[in-house]
């Protein structure tokens, strides 16, 4: 049986799963962002943190899904680095959106959505991504994402919209100031990740009407602005990948009922679905 290596990489962490001979091995490495690492640096990272741990295994296929890979130059750079390390292997480099689509849809038609730190969606025909609602990033878009919901939490706090109970809970948990918050959002790197960190406040205080309003309104914005733009959304299942979708799946179900969508799969991360997809397609 052939040996397949699957990678799901963000900018900070990458998960690699080796499957073959009925066995599965998982290895975590630093994340790979082709915007910050060139071909040589990617190769060195993968060699040191992954290849050395599986050097006695002959890999037949590598399926890499990662951030930044919608840019053709970035995808080419990643593929070149992997080809040097796995000379005889078939190498395929794809986007994180394709990872989501294959993970939740398999080889079936459906809508695939990402609701994590950021958000994205597409219509997948079982083989290819046919339509993609434009991702405008955390400043102009990312509706329903962790960054989007976290931004709402901060707005409620800084605008004094939270009642005394929620303000006290927020102060106790984050111990921060308006100056510090604005500094992190406008001056420091990775503000989207900083904003997404406030989503945990929503998860920990479910049941309060203000918390429920933020969650429902934020997710509804994703449904209205993105999912409703696909004509296929009323014909095929709507599927989700990401910590936000997984954490608030009860609200996702309610919104699907309201919009009369068929809810498909909800996965916290795509790897479970990708392993299943590639075990089937490589047999």
C-alpha cells in the first residue's frame, strides 16, 4: 500500500499526518507562511522538524494545504521545497479552502465554509471549487469569524454596552485597558489573531442575552453576506470547518433552520476529514 503525507498548515502551526499500511502518524511543526519564508527556508524547516522524524519511510504522495497558497507564486515555492525533500513523491499544493471542501464534502457537491480566526466559503462540485465568495479580510469582511466576533466583544466593552455583570467578568478575565486594546489592534502585528482571542469570552458566558446576540448577529452576517449569495445553498448541504463553527454549532443549526439550509458536517479542523478523503482516493 502507498504511503501518503497530508499537511494542514497555518502561519503558526502545521499538522502533518502520515497514512499507509493501516497506520497513522501525526507530527506537529511550526507553521509555514510563504509570505515570510522563501523556498530554502521552507525546505529547512520541513527537513529539520518533519523529514528527520520520518527519514526511513518512503512517501509516495504529499498533499499540502496551507495559508497563502491561493497565490500561485507561493504555491510554486512550497511545491519546489517539498519536491527537493520528497524527490520521488507526487506533490500537490492546495489552499486551506480546498482543505475545508475536501474535508467536509469528500467527493460530493456542497457548500464548504471556514469559520475560524478568519472566514471563507465556496461551492464545491465534488472535484473543484466552482464559486468563492470574496474574502475581504478582517478589516472589511471576515463575517462570522473569531476576529469578527472578538471585535464585537471589544466594541460592547469599550462602548459601555455590557451590563455591570459582563463588564466585571471581562475585567477579571482580560485585565486590560482601552489604550492596550487599541495598541494591539492598530500598532502590533497579527491584530486579527488578537481580536479572535476575545471569542473565548463569548463561549464562557453563554446564556446571557448580550452574549447570545453577539454570537447570533455575527454568524447571521456570514449567512446573509456569503451563504445566501450561492444559488446552490438551497440544493446541497452547508458544511463548516473551524473552531468558531464547532464551538457555536447550536447557533449554526438554528440559523440553518431559519434559512432552510440543510446542515452537513461541522469539523473543528479539517485533518480528520482530509485523512478520510485521501484514504479513499488513494486506495
